[in-house]
């Protein structure tokens, strides 16, 4: 267990280096730099050159890369071009909102997906099974922003029970913020709910056909105990991986929902930056979210190998 | 799919997948028995028809405005209503099919064209090059895919080519990983050992023995990827960093309709349903293909 964790940990720095390289290269795929945009109307050749020098943009690319990585390692992701604020500080104040949104989405996805998956597997090939799996496939197939549109039409426009946009930060007013996040959380969790149900059903069906289940039934255990204690434990393992991946994906999906619902999260920050071509912000958000993504995947893998010791020896 | 038999060595192969003509026919029969898959295929064919015959099928030009007929609800004249510029929604949806399908096809195409060779290099030859390539793929997989697409598309500034580049990019590592894993296991099969034994070249082994065994999983991955790319394209357009206006796009039309949703519901419902129906159809087909090509994942009988 320890060696496995250590081996995985040792791979992280290399992965991070590759990631920073990709992020940096992406930002320099596009021709030109933000200088003309920053100067606006007052631009002259001298002013541009001076600003370029000040920002270090006149240095060779490899040098710029090294200094960007060096600064990032020291907790400095640079300053936003649009409002001159520290990128890292802005991300830090917004990240809790994005996490809350993803967490709320995951909570309802798990609360729906797991019982539906179990029930469908136990009642395999019945109409309950077909109906649940049709709903699960719909959950996987309806894009989160489309689901959001339907929710807005129903809950905000028709019934007028939930607010459409804005809201405080969870850091200021947790309950108030969560009320505003209810609708986006429902929309963001749809995919995970469907996928969890589908995944759990198929692994549960597989497990239920195994010999030890036959044994458990043979020795006269009640069906309920066979399902919940014997089968579920093994069937949950693949679902756990999906859970980790889906949570990480929600961080990407949050960009769209935060944009629709004007939530004060990292995704909204990212979209503003995209419209302003605010490179340090795009670069910083991409890097930080990738980091979070890796940590979640890493934690999932470790949890996975803890639950199923066979994984470690692969 | 390559339909010819692969020579006598396949008899040695224990995996009961699409190896020879007989199992392949079985796979086709299994697919034909899956009603949802057939429904999905039919809807997809209809969409392809819409994309190809858009100028014939669309009653109006998708970008022609009619300021005397703005916000028309669905009527005999405009079957699915008109938008704020008086543009015919049905025509925009039909032409939008063209945009969506072309982008999805091109993205998956280039992702496969890059990802499959990388996977083959890493899985069949291995070595330091394969290793470095796979670590690079791992790094790409460390981004939430949508975020990466937004960052690329946002930096390069929209447009059809940019969207294709960005969306293909996030599927390259998926193909590479999948192909590598399968190539690794197929490489250990007795028929490959036999081919190496009688002196077949690497190119021949790859072409005649490895690749035919990967067709199934590549088709399944490609199909499911197709539906994801359609969603991603719609998302980028919805966010305003996809295909630039006035070209019709399901995602952007949905976003345009958002402002008027309380009065003109059709501006939201029509593009939303179009996206859902297309994605569902492709997922039905993809699930069916997976079940047909890999009997082990089939729903219990």
C-alpha cells in the first residue's frame, strides 16, 4: 500500500511539469500578445515596447516559461490584465463556490444514482429496470446547460420558486449561496446520476451472478442482506472510480453553469477572462483546476487500491 | 470494418470478439436485434440526410432575416417559429445539423488519426518513445476536457477550425490509451507470436493482426466520442466561443433564445430537443455497438 502510494506520488511532479508545459504552450499557440488590448487607444510603438519589457514578454519563450513555472511554484500566478488583481487570490476566493456547486451536484447524483442502480440490477430485465435505464441514459445524454434551460423554464419562469442568477459567495452567506446553487447543482449532477446508475447496475448484475452470491443465497440469507452486504460491496468498486472522475469533470462543467447562473465561481472567472483575452487568468485557472483534477484522481486511485488490494500489483 | 478473414492463425485466438466472418455476422445480428440501436441509427441517418440535403429540405435561408415576422410562434408558414430577427427556426436547425455533424466528424477523425498511431507505438513497440508519448497523454487527461477545450478555443478565438482543433485535442489521449491497452493484450496472443515466428514484418503484423482486432473498440469509442463532441460543440457555441454568428448552431441558437424564453418558448425548446434527440440517438447506437461487439458487457439474458 505504502509503496504504491509512494510510487504514484513520485510520478506527480513529472505530470505537473508536463501540465504546466501544455498550459504555457496553449497560451502561446495564438499569434500576438495582450499588449495592444491592454493599451487600448493610447498605443504607440514605444509604449508597446515598454509594456512588453515590463511584462517580460520580450524575452525568449523558454525563459518566459521557466520564470512562469518558478513564480507559480512560489504561489504567484501573475496579475489579471483586466483588473490588475492577483490571479491566485481571486481563484482562492472563488474556488469554494465551485467546490460547493460540484459537491451539491454530486450529492444528489449519488442519492439518486446508487439506489436506482441497485434496484435496476436486482429487478433485472423488468419494466422497472428498462424505465430506470432509459432515465439514466437520458441523464447521460442531456447536456448540463440544456438541462439548466429546462429547469429555469420550469422552476424560475413558470413556478417562480428559485432565483435565476447571481447570489452571494459561500464564504459570506453559505445558506443563501446554496439556495442560488440549487438549480445549477441539479443541472450539473444529471450526467453523474445517470452514469452512476448505469455503472452500478452493470457491475451489480455481474456480481449477482458470481458463485459467492449463490453460496450466500444457498445458506439461506435474506435477499436484502445478499444485495446490500454481499453484492454491493464488490459492485461499488467500479462506481467509486466513476464518482471521482465525475466530480473532477464537474469542475469543467461548472464553467457553463456558473456562466448561465452568474455564480461567483472559478468557471465564471475563466469565461470573463476568455472574453477579455486575459491570458494570465486563463493560464492560472487552467493550471489550478488541472491540479485539483489530479489530486482528486489521485485520491480516487488510492481509495480504489485500498478497497481492492488487487489493483496495487498491476 | 474489414470484412475479410484474417488467415488460419485466428483459430488460436481465445477472445471471442469480431475475429472472423462468423463472429462478425453474429455481432451484426446482435446489433439488428437491438431495437434502441436501430432507432438510434435511423435518427442519425435522418440527421446525416438533413446535413447533406439542407438546401433542399430547409424552407428558408438559415440567415435570411424577416423583420416583419419576428417571434412568430410555430405556424403553417414557419413550422417551428422564428427568432428575434425573424429567421426561420426549422431552417436554422436543419443547417445547424450540418455544422454540428461536420465538426463532430472532423474532430473525432483527427483525434483518431493522431491517437491511434500513438497508442500503437506505445502498445506494440513500447520503448522510451512510447513511454514519453503516454506520459504526455496522461498530462492531457489531467485537464477537465471541457476546460481544456474552452482554454484552447478561447485563446485561439473561435471559428470552425479552432473548435475542431480544440475538440479533437481532448479526444486524442482517449484513443491513444484505449488502443495502447488493447494492443498490449493482442500483442501477447499466440497468433502474433506465430506471425513473428514466421518472420512477418512489424508493419504486416500491425496491419493484418493487431489493427483488425482493434476495429471494434475503436468504432465504439468513436461513436460514443461523437456524441460527446456534439455536446461539447454545442457547449462552446452556447458560451459564445464556438462557430461565429450568423452561422446556425444549435448551441448558440439556444443561448440566443435564452433571453426570450418566458415569451417565446420555442426558441429554447427546439434547439434543446434537437441536441437531446441527436445525442440520445448516437448513445443508443453506441451502446448497441458495444453490446454487439463485446458479448461480455451485454445486458444479462
